[in-house]
C-alpha cells in the first residue's frame, strides 16, 4: 500500500493523494487546476488554518478549518493556537513555507510519545516572534487572538524511551495498552504502534 492505504493507481490519480496534501504551497485549485475540482472545492477552496502546535517541539502546520481540532489530536498536540486563516490552501501553504525558516513543520514523534513539551516558550511568545518575520502581504490573514486550545490524552504513564513496532517484521503484537496519543497505541513494554502507518492492512484484535 502507498500513502497510508492507497494502491498505486490511486496514489497517482486520487485527489486524496495530490501533492498539496503534504505540500499546500503547491496547491493550484485556486487556478482551477486539480485532479478533481469537486473535491478541491470542499478541501482546498475553503478556509484553511495556519497554526502553532506543541507536539514536543513547537511546530507550524496547516489544516482545513473543518479539521480543527481533529488534526491537532491526530498529531498528539498538547497545546495549539491559530496564527492565520486563509480562503484557500495555497495561501496557507505560502505562510507555512515562510514560517518553516524559523520553526519545524514535522512532529518529533519520539518527543511527543515521551510526553515532553516546549515549556520554555509559550505559543503566544512564539507567535509574536514569527509574525514579525512574515511579509506584510500576509497581514490581512493573521488572527490576533491568542486563544490556547489544550488537549489531554488517555495515557496512564509515559515511557522513558520508545520503540516503534513494525507489523511486517513482528506480525504478533502483545502487551497491555497503556495509552493512546496521536496516531499511536502505547504498550507497557515501551513499544508503540503507529496505526496510521498500517492503513490498508488487515489485522485481528484479540482481547
């Protein structure tokens, strides 16, 4: 499977796997160009949120307004703050690219699963700092309110270190489920399983 559960023909043709899913700055739906314009109308040509999130490090990201807070939960975010709102995915991607010079745009999954947070820098302080570095052409899209969304997860105890399980190498996974955070199941032997990674696989669950 490709791209979390798609076959190869779908990978190169389905709107759900178009390049702007991972790279919103490459979206061309606003120019009338997309694999499926009906899909683009409901996914790319609607309000997009550029946000800051604490997932162990403070990172920048983009998601559809309809995916708040689902996207943040999916990433294991403990705190999130909206930085900008744009009318299409391309503009949100442009802002994200500008901010990627100063912040990561990827989740450090190990830090996230260890329960670490960037307590030294508040989201509001980081937001004020990066806004100063943005081009003035983005000013009309900025959200000045500093509302912090806090998210908690059902985790009994965070491990001191984590080891990622691979179902292709270890087809039988056993253990006591001790937590769920983001895309991961956490087990008592400090093993974690990225459920999203194995989209398209058939598994049998025994309790």
